[in-house]
């Protein structure tokens, strides 16, 4: 009988599987989802077996053999394999790369499917009964023995280091066979006990929890649309408690910045389980361990960022996506997928309920709810004693601003601080100033490699580009006219911090942005100072705006709302509204009422008026009507083909050729907008352009893409550019 053909997905830009023969004389079982080691190109690679076929399009005599089958059982269950195939089709991305992206890094290599244990040291029987005389002349060994005797359960490297026991001492003791080393499986999701009890739910919360429980064991998507502080997290917690009680696992996906120690602690206290964590701050070993615990069913609750949507679960029971509107749920490079949309697909496939929560739902999800695809659950009021904050626009036209702070804002700040309130100021611009200006000739510092200004970072004494990362020293004189009167233009968080120290010397201020939190553990420190009320003024970028619960904050100031009002991106308005409402939501979360002041040069702008007068739901309704009139998402479907190259004409050439490569028949129902230069045409020394595809009917778009995308790399001009396809792009950069 002919040997079976193994179809393998390998990380490669090619849109196809690769055929191999099994290792010679292989008789053991083979199944899709096992990893295989294969010769690939000039080296070798690890791929995932996708299909076992009888025939091949190639000459079977020329097929290479798999070098090793790495697993005895599939490492990926059926649902994840199916989701990978679906995602490869939907996002038009090669399956091998999709799979590589969804596996923990260690499993992309030939790492065995075992937890990465930690090494521990313990006394042996001989060590326990060693005669003290034998170590009389080795005091360090004696000390190590007595330390280990106090810890019969074993100690790890960190504990040894803390006790100042060096490696040479351990070696000596190992040689004498008084101690032994072993590898212990790490604890990932230990059941602890509930230390904080659930509050009684208010009627809206109870209704939501009830609806979610009613959907146990079947697919149902919910949009949990609850104003900030309305108790959405409480709804998650009680739904998860129910899920665990059914013996199932709950998976919670949060945006990058949402995964704070505060949130994890709250889950732990309330659920009586240490959640398994999956995020980029962990070591590869820790991530593998959490992944394995989820896959084995040992972890009852898994909390993670975007890539956690891919984690296998032995007994899936409930999916939750918190802050479902957040752009960080969409991967913006390489394999560009939306973790939210994938999880909805997965919930359907696994037959479990999924909850998408937000105070500012995306227009896509609101539309899905209005179409009846999602069940709309709303929490219209704040939970407990808190009430909704009042929003006001502060007209700053003709006002004397001090580093971006208006006199009216300063007066309000003082009043709140004197009444023991905390003040939170939002400025989505880090650094000292957005750029440096020559007062004599008007020269501004621009990046040599991007169409962008350089940001002045006073503390680090350099100018830096926030788009390509390049930096240079601050010039002492203008490169254009030689004048030395160079002035910072505008204010970033660093500069606002200085002004605040000047105005409020008696109140401590913390600044939270990417610069101030670079060091590991620093963000946690600063957030703790903010939450405890120790810091009285909190200043920060969007890192400060999302999800946090600062009960002492009574005043929120938004230093600049105008940036988002005039952007070319059709989603800018939605983003601005979400940002304003999310930041505003940090105020008045406890007994004391909150106030929100929004500084603007455009107090008459309809978007701001609407937000302040009627709130987010009214804004969203109006925005949906505009999108419908303009034929934009969610009333149409987009795909964006981007190209970039150092050669200025290559990107447009490629995009033109790509557009011409579409045959008229498959173009039915799809419009082409462009090619046009990207909004930031030059970035990191490359010229960028894009071609937008718009279709009312998703099927038309996907039919076209399926035939077209795999052929793009064969175009003559493709060799001169880097290109990518982005399905459902969330920004048009
Ligand atoms: P959200 O996730 O919508 O921002 P949270 O669940 O964090 O809201 O709740 C906001 C605050 O209200 C928290 O301090 C929470 O403990 C409290 N809270 C939530 N639900 C209730 C309730 N039913 N009774 C009393 N307090 C509640
Ligand atoms: Zn000059
Ligand atoms: Zn740059």
C-alpha cells in the first residue's frame, strides 16, 4: 500500500500546505494537530500536520520525509485547528503563519509538551542525618544545610539567592550527595479560597447574569453595554463563578493595558482561583505553563491579552472580551486578526456563550446587537452609591494657557484638591513637547525618515520620533538660520508635569505614560499610588484612561479634545468619543460625585456637543446613521492592501499592477479606492501607499480576495515592495 501523504503547515509567506512522507517505517498513529520536524528550504523547521492524504500533486518519489513526529497526540484540539483554518481564509494569511502565531514560542520549536519546571533543591536522607562535625571546616556548607533543613518542601533558585547561598556551595553538597536537585511542575492555577464575597446585584446586573446563565452550554453572543462603573466586572465575576461551578473553564480577554494587578487580585479574591495568565510580560516558560494548564483543564480561569483567544481549553464554558471596542484587540502587524471576532467565531463553534463588554461599544458591535445577532444587555446606571459624572466643555479660545492648563481648569483643580478629591488629567501625548521650533525662522524639528515631527524629551535630552524610534541630540542652534532661540512648541506630559509641580507644590503628582513606566514593575507602583490616594494628581496618556478604578478621583480634566475632531480617518470621531467617555469614567466612582472638564477650541463642534448633552448612546446612534449614509463599516466591509518601499514609485506601481490583476468577473460588488499615498506617506525611510477595497456584501469581498491575494507575490512589482493585506482594518494608516 502506498504511504500516506502528510500535508503540513509551515510558517512561510506561501499560501499553501507542503507535502511530506512519514519517517521511514513509521507505524504509530498520526493525527492532524501533531507537530512534525521537517526539512524546509535549506534548513529545518517545525510544522503542524493538517491533513493525511492519499494523493499529492507532486511526484511522490521526490517528496521529502518528515524527520521526526514531535508529539504523540495532537497539541492543538479540533476547535483551534478549525479556527486557524477559518482565520487563514478570512484574513487571507498563510495557515502556517497563523498556526505559528497561535502557539507559545517554545512550542514553535521542538520543545516537548511538558511544563517548564523550576529546579528546586532539597536535602537527601544522608544530608538530613549528616554529622555536624563533617562540615565543621566548611561553614558555608553548614549554613546551607541548616537553611535547607528549614525548608523540607525544597527551595528554588530565587530563595537560595536571597539566602546568599552560592552555586559553588551547592556543587560541593551535591558531590557529597547531601542534597539533590529536582524539577517541579509550577503551580499555575491553584484553587485558593474566596476572600471577598459578592455584593448583592442590582436589578440590571441580575438580569444580565441571568441571561448569561440561561445560555449555558450553547452559543449566544451578548453585548454587555454598561456605563463606566456600572458593575460589568461584577457581572463577569458572577457569570464565571457559575461557569466554574458547572465544572467548565472561563476565558477572559482584555486589552493590553487592562491586565493590571488590581484586576487579577479582584478575580483571585472573588473566584477562589488563581487565574492562569497569558500576556507578553511573562517569560516563555511561564506562558507555556499557563497554556498547558488551560489545555489540560487544570486552570479554571484564564485571563490574557489578544493572543489568549487561541489558547486551547479542555472544557470551554464561557468567553468574555472586556473593553471590546479597544483597538489593541486587533493585531496590527503580521497576521492581522481581531481577537474579539475570532472569539465570537470560536464561541459559535464550541457552543458556549460569549460576553462582549464595554461602556463605549464599537459601532460594529452595536450594529450586531441592533440586527439581533447579539443580545443587548444594558447597565444604564452606576452600581452602588456612585452616580454618573457631569461633563462640561471648557472653551479655551483666547485663554492664557500655562503649558496647556487653562485658568478655569486650575481653579477647579484647586477646589477639588482642597476638598480632598483626587484629580486625573488626561493628555495623550508623551514627551516634553510635540516639537522644537526656531523662533527666528520658523524651522521645526522633523524626522529625517518620517513625515512627522520629532518629540522633545527634555529629561533624556534628545529629540525622538514616535513613529520610527530614531533619535538625535537637541540642537543648540537652528540648522536653518543658526539662531539659538529654539523653543519647545506645545505641551506633552513631561512638560505638563513640570507646570503642575509649579502650581501645586504641596500635592504629589504621578505621571503615567510609556516613558515613565519603562522599568519593570514601575507601572504597578504608580497605579498603586494612584489607587491608594497617595498621589493626589494623576497625569497620563491613554495608559491611565482605561479600566482603572480610582475611587478617590472627583475631577477629570481632558487637556485636549481637538486632535480627534479633524482627522482624515473615518473612525477618528468614534475613537475620540470612546476616549472622552472612558477617561471621564475614571471620576466619581465612589460616593462623591465626579466632574469632568474638557478643554477645547471648538466648543460648538457637534460631536462634543452631542457627547456632553446626550452621552455616548446618542453619539453612537448618530455616527451609525452617518456611516450608513457614507457606505462605511459596519454597513460595508473593507480590506486594505498596503505597500511600502524605499523606492518612491514602487508602492504605487505595485498597487496599480495589483488592481489591474483583478479580473472583471470576480470584481463584482467590490469598489477600489486608490491607490493613494498613506496618510503618513513616509515612515522609517520608506514610502507608503495603499489601496482600499470596499464591498457591501462580505461574500463578494472574500471571493475576490481568495483568488487575488495568493497571486500578489507573483506580480513583477511585488519584489520591490513590502506588502500586506488587512481585512477589517481598524485604522487606515
Ligand atoms: P465596571 O466594570 O462596569 O467599570 P465594576 O464592576 O468595576 O464596574 O464596579 C464598579 C464599582 O462598583 C466597584 O467598586 C464594584 O465593587 C462596585 N459594585 C459593582 N456592583 C455592585 C453592586 N451590585 N453593589 C454594590 N457595589 C457594586
Ligand atoms: Zn531658524
Ligand atoms: Zn521617524
